[in-house]
C-alpha cells in the first residue's frame, strides 16, 4: 500500500506543515475536488471492500483518514492501521507516528491507495478516541481514476542528485516507471537556488551502499523549504546499450516449458516474479502489464534468479536496459546479464544450446569412458603422447573425473554427443590468475552419416563465448590457445584473427620451440658469474624491453597481471579447494648483473593439459647470443626437482634459440593470446567465418585437419 503524498497524482496539492522527525505527520490537503465522486463512477461493494481491508491488515500496511480540522476548517490526511473486518463496520488504530489527538476532528472519508488507484470510502463515524476509531460503511465506496503507472513506496534507498556540480542527497520516497519522488537536502554549502528546473539531473540510488540505479532525469516539480525539499523527477532514458553493438546479434530463445525470473525489488524490497518472454546467454526480456510495471531502464538487480521450468534456479546480476510499449496495456522490458558464476553460466548455456541443437552439451556431466574413447579415436592421444602419460594413467583418470564430473569453476567444456558417444569436444581451464586457456579442441564425423560435428560445435563455442567473456566472475582478462603452426584449422580462426587485427597488444602470436627435458638431469654448478634466483621487480625493465621489441605481445600481461586483489582467492587456492594442483614460480638467470633469461616453472596435475603445457617450464631468453645452452640446461636442472614425472616439456622463446645453438627439439607451438577487451571483434570475426559463403570450405578443413 502507498502512503503520504502518493495518494494523488499531483503532489503540489498536499503540503507538509512541519519538519518534525515523526515519520507520517498529518498532511494538509488542498484539492478537495479530487475526492468528489466523478460523474461516471466505479462502485465497490461491501464484500470487496471487506476483503481489501483484511488484506491490508494481513500485510501490516496502512490506510489514510480524511479529516476536517475543527479550528481552521482545513482538510488533513492522517495514517491509520485497520483491524480485521467482518461486516459493515471498520475499526482502525491511529498510527504510532501520529502525535496529535483527532478526537474532535470531523470524519470525511477513508482512503485506500494501492499505488495505481484510490478507493474512497464515505462512512459514518460511530466512535473515536486517542487510540482508534470505528466507522460504519455502505455500498457508496468508489474508485478514483487510475494513474498512468502504479507508485510504490520505497524503503532504505538513499539518493544522490547531481546537476552540473550542484549536489543534493536524501531518500527515495516512492517511484513509478515514470517518476521518482525524493526528499533531499543540499550538500555542504549548496543552495536549492542553484537547482535549474530546465536542465537535466543525474540521479544515483543506493541500497546497502550498492548502486541500484543511475540515470539522467528531467525535473517535474518540487515542494518544501530551502533546507529540505521533496523533488519529483522523471527518468529520460527508455533505452540504452550496456555493451557496444555487434554485427550479428546472439539468438533469442523462447523456452519451453515456460520459465520466469524472480527477485527482491531493489527499490521497495518485495518479491517480484515475471514470466520470461525470450532469453539468450547475454540477457532476456519480460512483459509487464500496465499497472504492474516495476522495471525502470538503468535499474540494477543484484540478486535475480532465472527459474527454468520451476526446477532450476540460476542466480545472476542484471540491469534493465529498455522499456518499450509492446501493445496496448503491455510493455516489454529488456535486461542484460551483468554477472553470473561459471557453473550457473554453464547451465544456462546448456539449456539454450540444447534448444538450438539437442546434441550439444555445455558443462554437462560426461560419461568418462566415452570421453577417453573419443580422445584416442580422434587422435588427440597419439602413440607418443600416450607413452608419456601411460605410467600415470590412474592419477590422470582421477584428475579428469574432478574436472568433468565435479564441475569446478576453474574449468569448462562442451561436447557434441549422440546416443552417449562423443563426436566433438572443446574444453578450457583457468590457466593463470586472470587468463583462461583452450586446451583441447577436436571433432570427428558421426559414423554412417555425412554430418560433421565441427560446425555446430563451433557455433556453440561462439554462443558460449558471447556471454562469458565479459562476466566479472570469470576473472578473464586474456584468452590463451596453444596450437601447432601446421594445424590449419586452428590457424584459420585464431591465427588469422591476430593477423587481421595487426595489433599485438590486442591479440598476439608468439612462436615457441617445444623440447622434452628429463627431470633426472644432473645438477651441475653454474659457471662463475652466473646466478639463478627468484624473479624480482628489478628485472622487469630488461624483460619488458626485450619482449616489447621482439614481440610486443601479451605474454607478460598473463604472467604479471596488473589487477590484483589481496582479498580474492588465488588460483592456487581455488585448485587446491577442488583437490587439484596449479602453481607457478618465476626465476631469473643472471650473468654479471644482466638478465639473460626468465624461467617460468608451471606445475599442475598430470594431464590437466594433455600436452603438459601447464606442467613444464616456459623460458623467455632475453640475450640469446651470450647464453650458452649448457648454462641454461644447468639452470633448468636445478628447477626440475619439483616434478614427479620422468620428463617435462620446455617452451622456449624465441624459438630460434635452439636452432642457433644446434640443439634438437620436437616441435613448435604458437601461443595465441587475446585481450578480452577485443572479445566483440573476435566474435564478429568468427561469425563472419561461419557465413554461408565459406561454410563448405570450413567443413573441408574440419574433415581434413581437425580429426587428425
């Protein structure tokens, strides 16, 4: 129920006689014609009125009493609380906030305001005293004309208004989708003389010190003194873009069975539920009937739940971005998902992906026997790789069980399945503090058909990527992918995009030499003048100068992230919580006080990445000419004692170092790193690649390269 000046559309008709601290003092009412019955009136029968009164009592709301002051013949409004009603009499208690006695005032009407319209109840006063009063009613009650939008009383919402440097602060008293009413005072030495009614204002609203609305408004009117005013303003924005537009919009889906959203409204703190109109991984829309609208563009909902078929609740943070008239009496409101944890996002993606293609599964439970069979049959685990991991296959199976069945927030995967068999698979792990890595991508044809699984899997990757890359919970500043230069399919999407951007600070490609190194190598002494120690910030200048001039890419950004919050759980702690290992330690190889190489010791569970690229040593050589291989090998040998396997991979940059030293190595890897600020450009590029004019070419590449 609404209270105070919410009763009628024009708040200028009601003035406040005092600024005492009582919450609901009497209000003068100067527009008596508003409560006179119109020519065409909608009557309320006794039964409906009784039910309305009892509902108000049940919800501990209040009603208003229209009285006549005997001394000054002024009309006033006073708040009261009804008792249970059973018949033609209504008893009400005066609100505790009322400090004035009304025993000698003349009763005129009872007013019941639901925010959209008001019920006027003419009645005969039976008795009145300092605590309560009783009236007798008949079937003469009627409804006043409805407002354009329902108003809602707000609680514990603070407001800040800013007009070109003039600041006022106060409380949000009530709102509708069309207007806010705020009680405010100027900050510091400001004056309401500085408030220009012809200029727009910026309003910020807070609950529990969290922003729940921000937007531009226009001034409507104000009442009060120069120290405290009640200001009514109207939001200007009916639509805005939270994120920059995309060339190809993510597909919207209407779910069946029907689903809904629910949330505690940030303005008036009551539960709201709306049916979903449509939804994608980036946002959704709902329909609101006129008179029930509670969504305002700019409003942020910190605890919203997407409820799928009444069985699955998916919490998120969302913001209203538009409100449009759909048809007479109906508005469509769009909301964008601002944040969602990775587990919940996987569930949402899985639901939406299944609508498009029921064989595509996102972060769903996997039959591990089918997964291992796919790894071998697709050629991802080839003879040489299996020879490396087979002594540790028991531990490997347990690691993958944790990754694929416990569904931790440090990993994500999607598969193409048919009848329990896997024909396509892609997975990611959180490899560094604020970087994720694609560590497996493969597909193969469904036997007995001409259908290849690569294209639908890639489409799902695009849909998945579209939502997750900008969610803060993912803590994803960069996206990483290693691939062999000869893998044309991977280079078509990752490498070609980097070359398309031609900006290594946005997307970089670094070529590494890959060499197996035995962990039982003898630890010889370093020659005089050489020193291996933990990396220090004093080494940063030489490392950055070398890398900036040789690559100019993003490798150092993932090793040394700029954003660090000491309150956040570290990557090592997150892995440990799931019974997994992920550690990184960095060392500097120094000669005569000059940096020669940086050695990044990566540790993880065996097979976390089946190529063991997270369980080896990455080496950045800053002075190839003056670093002998035997010195570097001695330094490496000193660091291998932390590994429990017979050999580990070395990734050496620049790749030419081993060639120049006549040292053999097995293969090369390109390291693709993308700054997620360019996620939109990457999406547009991938979608363009999947257009019909090159679709057959992609299928050819998938068939020829991805299955090998």
